[in-house]
C-alpha cells in the first residue's frame, strides 16, 4: 500500500552540543518519507527551489521514494537554522526563510490518486483539507499541526480535524487545541472534534495513543510506547516527523486497521525517531536496514514488557 | 519479609484545582508505609508531636503497620502546606514547619533489627547512613533524597549512596547529582557512585529503572513502566512516596532479588502512585484492596504490552 505525504523539504543549519552542520536535507516531508520508506511505498508532495539538485533528489529516490509530486519552483528552497542547548528537548530558531514554501500550493499528481494512506504534514490547515478532499481512495489520514496554526487558523484547523483519522502532535499542542492542562482530558476533547485516534508525543518519554470509544476495536484504553534512553542525542530535528513516518509507514504496510496494528505502529514510530536523533539531519535515516529496525523494535519491547 | 521505612509523618494543608484539605495525614513515611502495607509487613521509624493522636496512629495500625518505631516527642508534628495550579506536576510550598522533625534522630527499635529490607526516606544523608549501618540483616536498601541535600550535604550524600542498593529519585534530582543534562548519562554516572540500580521517576510519564552492568542479572538494559493517564489528578502529594512503597513492598514480598522482580516492582510502584493522586492525602491508600491493586496492574500491562 502507498502512503502520500504532503510536507516541507528544506535545507537546515543545525548546532547542538555534539557539533554543527550546514545545508543538510531536512523538512517534515523528507524525514517522514525516509522513515516510511523502510515499510512501504512512499509518495511525496512538496516544493523545492533551484538549489535543490539531482543529488539531493537522489537521497529520496534511492530509497524508492516517488518524487513526482515534488514541484521545482523558481527561487530558493525553504531554509531553517536552529540550535539546541544542553536541554535537547527544545530547539531555538536562528532563522526561517520560507522561500518557495511560502506560496506552496500542494498539487497531487494523478498517479498518486489511488493511494489509500495519507499524511498531512504541518502546513496551513486549509491546504491540508484541500489535499484530503482531492484524494478519494484514502482509507486513513494522519495529520500534524503546530502552535502557529492552532492560534492563527483555529477555525480552519477545526474543519480539518474532521477529515483526519489520526492526529499526531506533541503534548503542548494537544493541551493548546483543547484548552485543557490535563493531557487525558485534552485527548478526550480532541477525539470529540473528529479524529478516531490521537497520538501525543512526549519527546524522550515516548508517546501515547488515545482511541475514541469503539474506534479501531473495542474499548477506550490508551496505549503507551517508550522512547529509547539514548546517551548522546546528536540532533533531535526531525524526530517527530520520523516518528510519523514509521507510524504511518507501518500501518500502510499492514493494510488492516485495528488497535493491534496501531499499537505496533506506535512502537515503530518510536524506533524511527530513536534512529534519527543519533546523527545530524537525515543521515541516519538514509542508511538503515529493516533488520536494524526490527532489532531495535525488540529493544523497545524489552524496555517495556514484563516476563 | 519486613520492610523498615525511615521518613516523615506530617500534617498537610493542600490546595489543588480539585479543592482544599487541612491537617490531613501525610509525610513520606506515612505514604510509603500505607502503600507498602498491601504487599508485606511494614515497620515505621519516624517522629510525631503531641498533636498526633491515637486516632491518627490507628490509620497506620489498622493496615497492620508496626508503629513501635514512631517516637512521640514534645511539641508539634511536622506541618507542610502547599498548592498546585493547573500544571499539577509542581507543588508550590506555602509553609513548612519542621517542628519535632527538625531534631529527628531515627531510633530503630530492637524488634526491627531482623528486617531484610530498608527504605531510607528523604532525610539528612548522614542520618540515612547511620540507620543503614545499624541494620545488620538488610539485604536491599532503597533510598530517596532531594535537591536540598544534593546541594547542601553533597559529601555525606555520596557516602550514603555507597550504602544504597536502589536509589529512587526524580529526573531533575538525577541530573543534579550527576551534573549531566542527559538522563541516561546521568544514570550511568550515578550507578558508578554505588547503587546497583537507579529508579528515575518521570511524573505523569512513569519511571525508568537503570541497572548497573551485571547487577540483579545479566545485561545493562533499562526498563520503563508507565504512569496511568488520569483525567482528574486531585492531589499529587505523596505520589512519589507511594511509588516507593509499592516498589519496595513488592520486592520485600518476593524475597528473591532479580531483574524480573524489580521490573514488576516498578509497575507496582506506578500502580500505587496512580491510586494516591485520585484523592487528597492518604485517603485513597487507606481503603484499597489487593484485588483493586492487581486489577490496576493489569491495566498498566495493557497500557504497554503488545499482543
């Protein structure tokens, strides 16, 4: 099964206590696509500028990723610079140059229209909704958003939430959308807004999936997956998008939609995030094997399972 | 098997978004003892004042807790007042009256000296060490501490850490002791200071146990237990001490010391903490049944286990 991702492709400058890199491939679409590519066919919808070369595109196509939906526009690719201090949980932005991303209008190639899985990366909620409505065959839509849209485009975001089956956001975003400081209560409120499931990401503490009563099976019990305790996190950039890629990629690879699949997907999300942070940018995601991924899945299991 | 706890018994005034209570039973020793009492024999070493009545003591003795080590001193019992705002993770202290606790010199009754399990609650590290050295038969010592001792009595704390088998603290305390912002790295450094295992508590995200290479079995993989997502946390006071009580109580009930026992103990710690926060003070801990505890243990398992 194929998964389509709509998101950003970017060049990043990143500084962390482990070092510095410049102009490395980044963006939510790139991290997602690379992570998901170890599980299923991935199709990207994004926009890049003239500085995005065949060499850059090869990073994606070598992983079998379909890049026909990457529009090449006049101008420069989206650029972001940020740094992390001792507390690696928080990125400080040094600069953001939207460039060609500023007027991004996602265009879905006809060849993508038979896709059954869709991930709406963090773009304007009205664009997210438009993409979803264009894709008739989609069985499961995952979505991301951020504080900027929650504050500045709330009405459009609420419309989009009705079209999203699984929302993947962090704790602070969930509390902000719901206007509630209790995460389980915020989750219940968000599930009443549309999504059948909500994944909230807790950074170094893993993630929790909350199910709407009866969605994807019986009951309403949440499920938690850990994150891996890693001694040296080199660069947390893209961990959340890699999580989403592992999560959605695994689901698309299974085809069936039930709680057991979504729980395992939560583990695979954590696994892919744990690889990403071991190196700068997408470096680690470019050179994995499925055997390494499954070995780490076992580590995640041992980290949490009794007996 | 019996577990001895040395800690505080207090009266608390607490305000949270769910309400207010005054003069309720509290203190690390009381929470620990009540939580552990569902698993094993518990013996308390503490000090109280003249305002601590037979009625108060009955709360403990009704749970079969041995209170012969509770010294009744002239003066008033330790009193603490605090409040929680929307973010329930952090208590703001309104007042602290140490009273009889200020000059607390733990005295271990002779009848306690055959105990094989010991928990050193959060008191001056030199007092913790003295208690440990008095108790010849102890096979496993658990210990707690806090930022105040880490800063003001570091040398004594380092001495005490050599006598502690399992240190139970929160993430911030672990990072402070080790002087390292990475939790896994801080854990490794602390395990080199003495303890064979370190339990770091992550509040609403559960807890992780790190093992020194080869301690309690093979390998050095950590293990994570969740916390229960609870919609209305009424009062987080004592959750950490209840965690320690469930953890140590379960270990003492098993007798054998291996990783599987310690992992399950981590789950039981989370279970007891999850009950405590449902009501103010020790109220919930006074009226539990082992069946309720084991049912919640199953919920914790379902929250984390695949298949």
